[in-house]
C-alpha cells in the first residue's frame, strides 16, 4: 500500500490540508470529519480502504486542523461554503466521481453537495450518525463544548478531556486516544494546549440556524445511502431514522441503515466491523 501523504491545496482562496491515502489512480473516497475534529480521525478507516484498492482523501475543514481559518466566519462557516470547498477539492484531484463518507458535519456536507452542486459526482453517500433532522437538545450540548474549548497545561490533560467528551465514540484503544489527542492539539500563546480549531466555527448554529435542516436535500438524493446510526446517539433519534426509511432514498429502496451498538454520536470508524460495513457499501 502507498504510504499516506500530507498535502495542501488552494481552495476558495484558502490553504486546505488533506491526508491522501492509496494509489493515485484508484477510485476516490472522500472521508470528511465531524464539526470540531480533523481529517486525522479517518486514519484507521482510510488505511483499511486504501489497502482494499481505494484512494482515500481526508480533508481538514476550513478552520480545523492544519487548514487556514476563515477570514469571514459568519459567511464561510456553513454547509454551503464547505460544499464549495468539496467541489474545488474534487476538481483539484481531477476526480470526476467519488464515494463519500462523512461523520456528523462531514455527512451533512456530503448530503448538501450530493443533492446540489456535486449531484452526479458523488455516487455513494455514507452518513456516520447524521440525518436530515437533528435533536435540538444534542445540538445545544455540542454548541456548549465546541464554542468554548478548554485549555490545559499538558497534552495528557487535554487527552483526558477528549476521552470524556468523546466517550460516545465507543471503544478506542489507548494508542487511538493518544493519536486523537496529538492530532487535534494546538498550543496557545501562554503555552497551554487546546483543541485544534477556530472557536468561531460554532457560530454556524447562530448565523445559519437552519443549516442542518436537510429534508429537502435528502429527498433529492437518488444514490445509494448508508446510515451508520449510533445505537445510543442523542443527535439522531429513532423517529428520524424511521422517517428516513420512508422518504427520499429510503422510499426508493436506496437506503441501508446499520445500528452500531455501544456507540452514541458518533461511531469512531476505528474497528474492523465498521471498516467492513463501509467497504461493502462502497464496493456495491
């Protein structure tokens, strides 16, 4: 397997970082992370898929990880701008068609793009605990921790915080927790460490309060959709999953739902069973 490469692209006027796994001429998978995370969350899944004949591209969203922060937060931290970045990324890669897996926000970007500007270019859409409708109480929980990221004297202190706030991810090994911490840490001017993102990105929920109301986009989808639903998720409720089964791709026989035991929001995509679900879906 080709060793993963760390790359940068100029997209929509910004330097955007992405990890590039697998052979350059292999079928492309875009693996997009969640709201306050980075593309390195996809390392384990990307390594597996690259070993199965896919090229897997894992971006850091604008304002996260090693990508630049927005100069216009209220206008650019939103699904429409993220979808624009996705389109320019595909053009940069020279990828006519791609498979897409997105965790939380990453899935919402994929849904918006597949129903809009990238219709016909996204051939398979895997949604990792994201849906066209989100539970309001869970959104408030996410806003509370993401909007005011804490700072710690040590990376191990930050890791302990991550282990607590991301416990719903399910089982991670000690090595995976350590990598999660080290790949999503930035140091502040006072020497303390904090999560590696722009806190202003959470203003998406205030400035674009209906950004994640996506039933119209979902109902336009005419491609295979896989929904990995954390069995204990507080963000995607069972009633929403039931509605997905009767609308859009669900009504067209194009939706597959897998309940992921032992996980809430959102499964970490870090164990063989989860790799297998995604690989089988993308190989259809």
